[in-house]
């Protein structure tokens, strides 16, 4: 029975991948038709796939080094934002007084784009690494914090009351009841934060970095090497798609009880 269920799930996943793959293939063919085949687009601004893939192969050492630099900025900032956002969201969500006092402030600060703070973080913080890390941190923590608050607020109060009647202490209550119950909303906030983090990382690296994927794209754009610009964008997109696929796998494993939904 389990083997049949596993094969059925495998077929459903394969069918689910066919749609996105068909869209990517259609866009790939359309761009090739407009550039290499018909040459309807300006070849200087829109080089064909042959030039793009040649530039991608030539630039691969630079792109791999840039990926390591970008991940070195991204990973600690995102991890710190997730930990702080979840911890603050759970604490505030379990203390109604803090929630009533701070929620209007959160609603006022959350809509402010993090990119507007670029001049301030560059002027205030001593190094570019700290500036980029602070920018990514501020962009990620808000969706994580707000979704954690929402997840805690959606918990059935009877769960917490029953856990307290069973003698659960504060930390065990959070670990066994609050976090699992709020986990779907927490993962939704992390997903939003990750999407924001890639955008903010690229923007930050275009301003003051000397290495990284955003710096690669901006550097060759300044020299009008659009084959390498598009190669860098293609590589960046592939990296983001791969990292988000890993995140989705981790989310499915963590939220195994929601698979049927």
C-alpha cells in the first residue's frame, strides 16, 4: 500500500513539474526565436543564447566566487533575522499587553521599503559587510515577525489551556504546542523573507561591493557587456530557484502533517 502511495505521489510531483518546465522551455524558445533566428531584437542589448552561454562558461569561475561571497553575506543575516523574528513573535504573541502596545508600531514600520535605508546603513555602519547584513536583516525580520505573531494568534486557546492543565512549563509549552501550531505561518513568513533577501542582497552588492553576484552584473553593465550581464542574471536566477527548492523540501518535511491539504 505504501509503495502504491509513493508511486502516486511521485507521478503527481512529476506532473506538477511539467507545467513550470513547459513555461521555461517556451520562454527559452521565444527568446531564441527573437534573437538568434529572426534577429528582431537589438543584438547589442539582447545577445542570443549562443553568446550568453559562451559568456556563462567563460565567467563561471567569477560566478562561483561571487556566489560564495553573496552566500557569506546572505546566510548569517537571514539566520539571525529568522531567529530574532520567531523569538520576538512568540514572546509578543504570548503576552497580549506587549502585542497591543507594539502592533501599531509594527504596522507603521513594516511597509517602509528596506531599500530606502541604504544611504543610512552605509553612512552609519563602518563596513560594507555590516551594511549589507543590516539591510538584509531588516528586510527579512518583518515578514517573519508578523507571520509568527499571526500564527500564535490563530492558535486555539484550548490547546494552551490544556497544556497548562497538564503541568507544562513555559519553555516546554512553547516547544511542544506554540511552535508546532504556528509553524505553517512561520514558514510562510520565512518564504517571504527569503524572497526579499535575494532582492536586497543584489541591490546592496550593486552599490558598494567588490565581489558577489550583484556586483558581477553591475560591473559588466557599466562596460555594456550585456552577454555577461544576462549570463549573471541567468546564474542568479538558477541559484535562487535551487535555494527555494531546497527550502520547499525542508518545509514539506517540517510540516509533514499538512501534506494532505
